[in-house]
C-alpha cells in the first residue's frame, strides 16, 4: 500500500515515539536526535539534560512576547558552567538544537511533548544500563 501525504500527516495515537498524537513525519525526524542524546550521555546526565531543556522551554514560553534571551541561553544557564567540556555534551547539545528547529517548523508539533518523551527514555535507560563516562574535548 502506498502512503499518501494525508496518511503521513495523520496523527498516531498511543505510539511511544509519537507523543500526544503528533505528526508522524516530525516524530520520525526527531526520534534519531532523541537517541543521540540518550546514547551520548550517561543516563543520569541525559535525564538532567532533558529536565533542563524542559525548564528552558517553559521559561521561553513564559516570556513569550517580551524581550528574552531564548531557549538556548536558558538551557545553557540551567546546565551550568561545567557543561560543554566533552564530545558527548557537544553531541547532545547539537541534537537538542536540531530537535528544536524541526519542531519549530511543524505547526502542530509540541516541543515539551518530545522533551518529556526523551526524559522518559532517559529514565528508562537509567534503570537498565550502566552509565558512560564522557570523553573530554581534546582527549
């Protein structure tokens, strides 16, 4: 059966990778970036990263319509000065920026839904797998 454009845009309910009935096309593009974050960072750090991303998203939404620094600045602030010293951090950061850009271009997409999905996946990984130690940049 050939998939039409209408089929691709139809919401998929109760799908683990398509939160809240989001557009499957967006979910299929976001999912690899969620996996990058989840695999690049140790489970506890991935969980913290998604929590801080949710906080940054909420801060950006709270300040909507006012002068603000934006998601990336709020995320960076939330992660602290020690963030960014490893290749894993860089990989996770760039994956998050890609997720945000994809979601911004899709009118029905909800960034918070994808961040909560990523958080859930990180927590799931944290209960079943040992952590990884990030490799410092320049090592």
